[in-house]
């Protein structure tokens, strides 16, 4: 089912769900009260006043998603709780409903909630993982990004260093073997777009997006900011704010005082490769050369084989 066919049905269901929550919806009689927050092959997200509906990727496993949503419901001070415990099906897509939260302002990087993100991660990592929760999907998503690059740009000169860096990673980081940690609860795809304030607009920060939630290596959740820092894309002060807050909150992913890179090196390399692969795939699809930021990621991949993980 195409996104064009999905959107009208999703917005209609969302409107009904929002009006069921409150008899005095602030939308009034406005014919277009919905806002499309995301419309991608892997997720379509629509907002109506204080209610959000998300249509998950077509290949989402219904049992695994239900277990992940249940975890969010059980950790309301860490993860944004769902409005319903069970995903529903619409046009062969699984749909979940959530309260709206105020996202991070991408235009105000100085106000980025690095400490809040780190503290929430530490609390998540310390929370007991339900026995039924599936593995965290971080390595699998990285493998998907690399596979798409192979298919889209096999002969591009920048593809080779990205694939070489990928080949140097251990099998678990490439999604080809079980992760060495199968008990720690992880987010799986941490970045600043995964935080909202709820209740909006000034409530506490909470983590959102449970699609990749599961058990695995907790350092993976720190790996994206670590990779940005290592590539020169995240200022050192922001990185140290994030790392210090995580350690202060008792996060188990890195040693409390020793060198954190003993735990972060492999996941940070994997996230660098994933981000570079996605960036290069998009650049090739747009028919342009990689920009400065994308080039820095590719250059980082080119340096990786000279230093073993």
C-alpha cells in the first residue's frame, strides 16, 4: 500500500482517536487540523492537536513491536508512554498512538539537551529488561545502510573506504552474530530527534521511538554522539557534557573513570560507517558530490583500517 493511500486513512483514524481523548479538541471545525511530522518509507507520522499516530515500516514484526510498546508503557519516566498498549493494523501497516511532545529545536544547538539525553539513557540501561523483549536493532540497521550503499553506488570512489571500514568491524557490530551483551535494555537509535518534552511544551524530556528498542550493547546508544565527536562534528564541550552526565547517572555502558573508548570504539566506528553509507547513498541519488560534512564521515572511514578496533 502506497503512502498516498495510507495518509488519508491514517489522518482520519488519528482524528477519531484525538477526539475520543477529549470532548473539546482545540482543532475546532478546521478541515486540515493534522500535521504530517514524517513521511518516509520506514515511518509515516501525523499529529492532530495533542495526539500522534505513527505507521511503522511495512516489514515491522507485530509481536516484536507489541513487546517494545509494552516496555514504553512500563517505563513512563524514561520513555514516552503510548496511548494504547497494542498496535493496530491499517492498510497492512502497524499503527501506534502517542501523546504529542515538544521536540528538540534544531535551530538552537546551544540548547540541545545533552545532559537530559545522557541521564535518560543511563536510567534506561539500568532498567531490568523484560525477558520477552527482542534484541536491539542498531547493528541490523547499520547493515541495511551498508547494503543500500552497495546496491546504489557500487562503483563510486567513496564507496570503497566505507565498505573497507565496515569489513574491519567484528561480526556482532555488522549484525552477523549475537551481541556480546544480551541483557541490557537499549534504545537502539539515539539522537536528539528522539527526545521530546511531555507534557508539551515544558514537561520533562523523554525518549521516543521504540522501533529499535531491545537488549544489546549499551555503548551503541552513546555511539552516535561519540562518532560525531571523533569526526569533528560535535564540539568537545558538548561531548563531555553528555559523557559526564551519563557517568554521573550511573550508566553502565562505559567505565566510570577509565578510558571510555575501550567500550565506545567499535560502536562509534559502526555508527560512522552507517552515517557515511546513508549520506553517500543520498548524495548519489541526488546526483551530487558529497558535501563537507559527508566528506568528513567518508574520510573517517578511510582512516579506520590504519588503526585496529
